[in-house]
C-alpha cells in the first residue's frame, strides 16, 4: 500500500498555513504533503481545524499566511484548481440535503462538469463542427460516468433518487463523482460515519483501489480503530500538525493527548459550525 519513494513533487503541499475566523486562529502553521498513490488519515477532535483545512485546500477560504500548492501550481493557480476540479470532495452525511430530487447518475455526472465545464456549449465556428464536437464530448463523458458507476458498484442503482439509498451507497455516489471528475486528489470527510460494517469494508476496498491508481487521498476520520487497515500515513491535527507519519511511529500516548486536548477547540468549532466531540461524529 505504501507508494514508492520518488523525487517528484507532491500532489498537494500545504506549507505553514494559517487561517483565521475573526480573532480565532483555526489553523496555526499547518504543513502537510500528500503523495500520489498514498492514503493519509487526518485525525483530531471537532474544532481542531479539519474542516477549515479542507476548505483551504478547495479554495473556499483564504489563508492569512502560508501557501497551498496543488500539482506544483502557484498559489493563485492552486486556488483555481481547487475550485475547478483538480480536487474532489466527499462530504459528510449531514452536509447534504438527501431529499433533493436528483438521481445517482445525475450526481456522478456533475463530476464531468467539474472536470470540463463544457458539455452543452457549442464552440465558436461552424455549427455542424460544433455539434459534432459536442456529441463526441458527450459520448466520452457518458463513458467516463459509466466507468465510475461500475467501479463503485452503482450501475444498477444509477436511476434511483439518491435519497432512497443507504448511508454506504450515498458515500459511494460521491466517490464515484470524484472518479468521474478525474481528480487525482480526493478529500473525504468522515466517510465511515453513519454506515454499516459491510459498507465500511466496501468503502475501504474502494479507497485502496483509488490509491493504487495513483490518487492522493486525505481522509478525515474519528474511527481510530480502522486506521491500520485504511491508511499508509496519519496526520494528527490540533490547529497545527502535532505529528505526521507512519501509524506505529506517531500514534503515541503523548501525541494522542496533544491532539485530543480540548484547549482552544471550542471557539474554532463554533467558527466552523461544528461541536466539540471526540471519538464520534458531531451531532
């Protein structure tokens, strides 16, 4: 599961990043690299800054200091890349309106809009040539969506409303969207919360397959028991990276105490819209 050592630049480089909400410093000098083909678990209690770090990577909040590089791009290019499809995001269960009338295939297909943002638009020039190009691109997009559905075991469910699915199936829908997006960096926010044991195993297998294909994955989780079978690497966050590396090297009693300290996390949790909990998903 460990990717080969390489001198190539990382998929994602977070360098001394600070983020503030008013007077509250949510991130205090975070430095973290993600490598292609590697699964990194991000652990820390709610209010430690995990949601803020995800938002910063996706370009939804701006660091007050430091830089984030995606695929070795500069700051401005990284922000655009995070917003326009280089980074895929799998949200928490309670961050989605599951009653919205949309099918599995429609959600997965939205990954193609993130990847290209061109389907349905005719290019300038000959209308006939434009229509031909549009048809070719639509055919290609349909093929990619079909493959994403197949990889995630959702082909037979593609026409169902997403609200009719189980928790594990819903998680796989958003992973499929990331696959259709052709993003080589994927952020997953509590992918095992609210799903049964069988679904957790299916999701774990799927994430390993993505890593084997070269995707860099950063997974926020409270499920410490699952870490040995899940990841190559773990990053422990409490406003800054407390420790980062192989499980047997960093999951020490001292690091766990520093990571799950309640000091200063309540104010950050309020700014992020979360509650301070440990060992379970925020309610």
